[in-house]
C-alpha cells in the first residue's frame, strides 16, 4: 500500500471538507454561536480526512488484490 497516496488523498479531501464546512456555516445564519464557523470547518475537515484516507486505502487494497 502506498501510504503517501493515502496521506495526500486525505489531506486534499480534508481541505475540501474545511471549505464545505465554512460554506455550511455561512448558509446557516440561525446558529448564533460566536465560533460556529470554526466548529463547522473543523467537523468538515475531520470528516474529509477520514473519508479521503478510507477511500484511497480501499483503492490501494483493490489494486493489491488485482495484482495477486
């Protein structure tokens, strides 16, 4: 398994998750907490990291199973 690809994929999807979280915070004006944008961005980033790492790990495992 190529760990560099897994890390790169998780970082890229984490950044996309942060951007999505900021977008959701901007749309959701009903949430009046002062640090809501940071919370949404953090949640989006963590979810993006997890999804990106999982997705790339599955791709790598699929390639390993096809080779053998």
